[in-house]
C-alpha cells in the first residue's frame, strides 16, 4: 500500500470529507437537540445492614451484607412490589415502571443505587422515592434478619438538568458515520475511475518510456 498515494487521495477529496463531516454533525445535532425527547433521572440510595450489627462487626457479617445486596436488587424490581407502586401512578403499569428503573451497586458495597428515568423530572423523583419507601416497608416484613434503610432520597433540584440524550455522543456518532460514508464514496470513485493521472500510469499502460513532458502554463495578462 502506497502511503503517499493515500495522502494524495485524501487531499484530492478533502472537500468531500469536510463537507460530509459538517453535514453529519449538523444532522446529528438536529436529531439530538430537536427530535429526541429530553429525559430526566432521579436517584435514591438504600443501605443494607445486619439487624444486630455492632461497632465491632466481623468481616464475615459485612460480607454477608454485600451478598444480600444482590438479593435485594432482585426484590427491588419484583413484580409484586412494582404493582403496589403502580397503584399510586395509574398512568403507568408495573412493566412501565420497571423499564424506567436501573438498579446498581458498587463492588464490595452495602449500598443499592436506584435510578428512575422519565420525561418529567417531578415524576422521576416521585416514583424513585415511592419505590424506595415501598421497598423498605416490603423487605422489613419479608426478611427480618437484615435492616434496610434509606441512605438518600431523590430531590427535584438534583433532577432538573436533562440526563438524556447524550449530545456529545450523538454528535460523535454523526461525525463517524459521515467519515465512513466519505470513505466509501472515495473508494468507489477510485475503483471506477479509469483516468490516467501520473506518468507512471502512462508507462505502465503503454509499455513505452516518457520522452518529455509539457508543463501547464498559466495564462498571463495581455
């Protein structure tokens, strides 16, 4: 592969590349800013501890709590719990609420993070807090060997900034798609272009040496 030829091809098609890149960014910007609806998120945190935990808790007890976090994460998205939550929000079903939720926990942590996404920040905050409150009440009766408490609630002032769409990511995707499209066009042009551009191509095609060349003379003022 001739690196010099590649750079020459890129230089020759620089206008095409730049033009498509601008179009790709503008198109992605129009979609991400004006077409995709804004989304808001609210986050709560739940702490799992032993019911009779002391200040000198053994490492085995802490490890047991960490393992229980996985169990509680499953319970948090259980159908029975979400049906109770859906009673307070008749516009949504339990499946709708489950799709809004994202449950995570850091490794070696006793904290469960609940994030709720919605097009309305107030609804996101209310559902996040409702799910958390219902979960604490539900698990306190279900599993009495552990304490489940609310570490932090969701607040509207923390959810007023849109969390989606990701404008930077969409603009980057638009740029990459445009660059890929320009690459395809350039390859197709080079494949189907049978014009002669260099002396080497003439010698290779005719099998004859070049005796001389005539340079292009710029037309001067008369």
